[in-house]
């Protein structure tokens, strides 16, 4: 794998990842047991360039289209949901890092193998001091933090009488402690531990105010005029998480197609599962749900890529619809995999059988507060009804 070289095309980047699938799949159970992606897989993803898709060209990044990013991340997720989730978070955090002041970017992107993690859970506090802030507190769900060089830590700062200000602060991982607290049933191998900042000084150039960012303003001068970095971060997160849902669903469907030829349905006349009418209905319904999820994803990804090309602003309805579509993709994929899991028999409960892991991983993804299908449908319904979305996170 020529990891230090840029792919000649988007298709080549996708093909690089497909070639890694056997390795990622073979490490999936160990990844879950160790509660973090294995070092071999982290290195392979880094060398393949997966984490450079959003890094600026000047630092050796690819600035890949959203369509390509979805294709790449769904291939990773198909081999292992936890690995796919770590990859989407680190690839996404590289995009956020590219919005920081240029001086911070020069510090962060010092080589092709740099990995950045982050979280939007504002549990830490930021105290203003001369030249920056002092950050203190615990931040949970720091996916992939143990294999990152930098972490984008969300902190709440006292704005001096006004409402608290949310900040993304770029902190070296060597300045943070990691709590061994990631004990979960889904996406268990994503390494989403809590990180702790203990009076960490963060200079002003390594701070990104979240409020202006949600309004489309960010401090990077060199990337400010680049349409690629004008893409709304939260809409990109919709695309990345859609990939994280599609991958396991597709993989579970393919596995089901193999298993029904290798087993019967116990205590029935069907010695081969694939001959049973109920299997035909289950297989078709799961396939249709995944196909619908793919079409929804293609629809909003095309809109995001189109906005990069034409520069037109998003309407509030478009933003709300994209978030609703992403949540609905997660719902459809979860429903498809739940159906496959229920039709796969008791033998599929064994930890080495991938379908049970896909069931748990998609349940976990659907519980993410930004992905949650019901919450996203409500805010879209509010906008359709002529009301404010009720959240700035669009």
C-alpha cells in the first residue's frame, strides 16, 4: 500500500479501502473485545489516506467530494462498524481542524499520518486568560482519542454576562488523560473513552468559536474562500453517519444471503432456509429498506456537492431535511438489520458472527443525539409547519 502517495482518482481511494476489508473484518472481534480499533487497522487506514480526505491540499490532503467520502466510509463500516465510526469521526475532525486559524493548522497538520479526534459534548470549562484559555474538565465520547495526536475538545466559556460561549479547543493528546470508561453494547470497539483536561492552557489561535461557525464564519484565512470548507460541518456529519449506517446494513444483507443456503429453519419442514417463503419476504423487505436508505443518502449528498459547485446558500428547510434524511437512513438501516438478525437463528448470536454485531452497532448509532431519527423528524416537521427548527445545530 503506497500510503504516502495521493490516489490518482476518487475511485482509486475507494478501491484502496476495499482491499483493506479482509484485514478490517478479521480484526472486528478483537476490536470489540479490546474496545478500540487495533493498531494494525489504524495504521492501514492512515496509510491508505482515509483520514486525509478532508485535509487541505497544501498539507497533502485530498479534499475529496462528499460522495467519495460516503463511499469510502461505508466500505470501512461494512467491514467493521466500530472501525467505520472511528474513521468517520477522525476524517470529520480533520475538516473541523481546517477551519481553525491558519497558525493552528500549521501546528496540527505536520505530516501525512496526523490523526485528529474530537467531540461536541460541552462538559469541560474554558477560563479566559491572557493569550487564550485554560481548559478544565471531562469530555465523554471521545472516539478514537487513544490513536489521535490532537483532540478537538468542546468547552463552555463564560462570556462575561451574556450566554455561555461554546468553543472547540485544539489540544494535544499528550496534554489530556484518557479514562478507561468505554464499556458499551454497540460500537464497542470505537474507543469512545472520556478525556480529561486538567488546567490545560490553550492559546487563542487554537480556539474555534462554535456560534460563528454554525453561521458560516470561521477564522482560517487560507481556507476561507475555498468552497470545499464552506460546507456546513453538521450537514457533513449527516453524510458521514449515513455511511456509518449503510456499511453494516449492506454487509448484514450479504451475510444473510450466504447463511440462508447453509442452514435450515429448526422445527419446520424447511431444511434449507432459502426455500421458505418467509425468508423471501424477509430478504426482499430488508433489501428494499437498504435501497431506500441509499436513495435518501444519494439525494442529500448530491445537494451538498452541488452547493460546493454553485455556491448557493442552503434554505432552512434544506438543512432540516438533510438532518431528517440522515436520521431516516439510520432508521431504515436499523430496521433492515433487525429484520435480518431476527431471521438468522440462534446460531447468529455467537460473537464471531458479524450480523449480531451489526444489530448492536446500528442500535448504538441510532441513539446518537444528532442521528436520532425521531428527534430529526420532529425538527423537520417544525420547519415544514412554518416554525423555527428549535435548534441552531443544522
